[in-house]
């Protein structure tokens, strides 16, 4: 300050300079130290903050990449992200946190970013961040699908599933041909709908199309189930769309139609209805508990081991796999065929389980099912329906192929009809031979076809009519 305020005029006296400099804590030395510090740029606060920000940014990128890799793995495998207890004392904190921690154990950079360079609020493990990552993946996939479609045409597939909370949902799938000529079916949206009227579904589809920047004019096909609100001629969803685009032809899934036809025709025959009713009872009796299912596995293993030892079965990859009873459903394609096929393969095992249940558990249903399953009537209907469903199952698998076109579908239907007609005209002897062979193998009493038919509901009247007819002749 003396240089500025009072001036300096004793330049010839060097000792005065030493007095000006003073001791260690003099103003001159303090200013000198501050000047030296100011000249060292690497120690400036902005440089230190910049280095700290770069370090935090790099650590955040490492954590983000780890979170993205974890989410990609869980999404690809279809695993849930969250657990019931994600606290620090929990032994299982959910798939996301456990996979994230496992990835950090094998990546030193991620482990350092999660422990040293991270605060508790920047670990990227909260549910909101996980949902954001999932949404980014969904947006990227959806963008890829829409980019692949472009301005080309596509088919619209809509179904109305219901989730575990009993909320009605509308699932939308687009079927199109990509740039490589491959037919693809891509799921593009799931919308909660308050009611499933055709007008409300049409409004939800319009909203999705507007968000995806698609047009109803691009639709060339519609695929729904057979409900009235979907395929109604006047106010159905397919009619509402065809009013805007007459080229959007409606096609009911051929495999679904086949399943509905088979079930509807089978229900017209009383004995077939009783046959499948007994099958449902069998599934409830034998497959109703894990103990009885384990018995099926154990007995079947012994039977297969015995057959392999006798040379009755071959050993090859994919053969002699563990089997179980298949539960049929009217809306599940080929489920009745799979149920009957498993029943034939596990027949001897099922009989032994029913005998055990009858003797040990004193189950009245088991006795009734056991008596019916060891009758000629059951064996006959089993092989008859199995032969018919084998033919329709081949058609069902052909109709479900993605590369199948409508011309080949019509040819497949025509071929199946001719095959069924051939079985109806010439397949009686073959079916009866299979029934007799099955009865002989499992010691079941066979029916003599030359004996008079007796209606079990009116046995006396039928016997009398038969005898009367014999006397009159």
C-alpha cells in the first residue's frame, strides 16, 4: 500500500526495501504468497470443481451402463425386476439389485463407481429409474418396428386379455412383411379399456395409431376372435374399420375356428361328452395333488426302465422324456389331442395310481373312473377321438405357420376333409384293430360285435324286442 498511497522516493537506500518486506507474517509476504497461489492455475477452485464434475460424470456413466445391461438381461429373459423386500437386511433384494450387484463384483470400474464415487441417491436402483430404462427400451423397439413398416401395409391383430387384477386390456399386434421379405408379428401396445364395446376398442386403436403415426388406410387385414363385438356385421369392430377402409378384410384365425368346430361337433354326441367329462374327473383325481403326480413320475420311470431293459423302447436324443397328464381347454389349440396322447402313453401308470387312490384314500370318484377306464367303451372312444384329433392336429399346426398363405390354407383344409372322409369310409377296421390290440395288451374285456346291442338305459326292453324279433322271424 505504501507504493500506491504515499509513494516511494528512497530508491537509493536498499535497506528500506528490507524494512518494507518485513517478517514472515508481514502484509508483503502474505500478498506474495497469495500471488504465487494465484499463478498456480491447477490449484484454482474452478479447476478442482471441473475435475470433480468430470469424475462424477464418468462414474455416473459407468453406473448407467451397468443399469442398462442389467435391465437388458432381465427384459430379454422376461424376469421380474422388483422383490417384496429390497431393504439392506433382505437376503434377496430382487432380480434387478441382485444382478446389478453381481455385475459389479465382476467389473472393477462399476464396483468403484458404486462404492467410492457414488452417493446413496445416485446408485440408479430406484424403481422410477428402472421404469425409465424399461420405457427407453420399449420406445427403441417400437421405433424399430415402425421404421421397418414405414408406409407399407400391415395386418391388425387385436385381443382382449385380462390381467391378474381383473382389468380388461386390449393387446395390439401388427403383422407385416419386413424389408427382407420375412413375415413378422410384433406386439406394439397394451391399453387398459374400461369396457370392451366395439366403439371403445375402435377409439383406443385410433389413439394408438395417432401416437404411432400410422393410418387406418394402411390396414389390409384384421384378425380377432369370434366374439360379437369384434366380428359383428353391423356394429362390430371389423365393420367400423371397414367403413373407413374397405380393403381391411377380416379373417378369423383358422386354427381357432378349427378348435371351436371340433369342440362343438364333439359336444353333439352324448357318449363323447361323457368321455371327456370322465377325463376331467381323472385329471382332478390323479392330478389334484403333488403326491399323486409324483406317483405318476415314479411309476412311469419304472415302466420306461423296464421297457428299455427288454428292448421295447429305443434310446435317442429327445425320446422317453418325462410325461404328465395334459389338461385340455376349449380355447387352447390341440390341447384335447395332447391330453388323449398323454392318456394313451400313461394308461398303465394311471390305472395303478387309481388303484392306489381307491385302496388307500377310499376315494369314491377314483373307483368310478377306474371302472370306466377299464371298459371297452372308453378304449373305443379313446382311439376313435385320438385318430380324428391326430388328423386335425396336423391341420392345426399347418394353419399356425407364419409363412402360410390363404391358398395353402384352403388346400390343407381340403386335404384334411378328404382324409377324414377316407377314415369314415375305410378306417373302421383299422380303428377297431387298434382298440382290440390295446384291450389285449392291458387285459380289458373286449366286446363281441356279433352280440345284440343292449341299451344300458333300457336293458330289459332291448332284450325283449330282440327276442321278439327273433321269434317272429
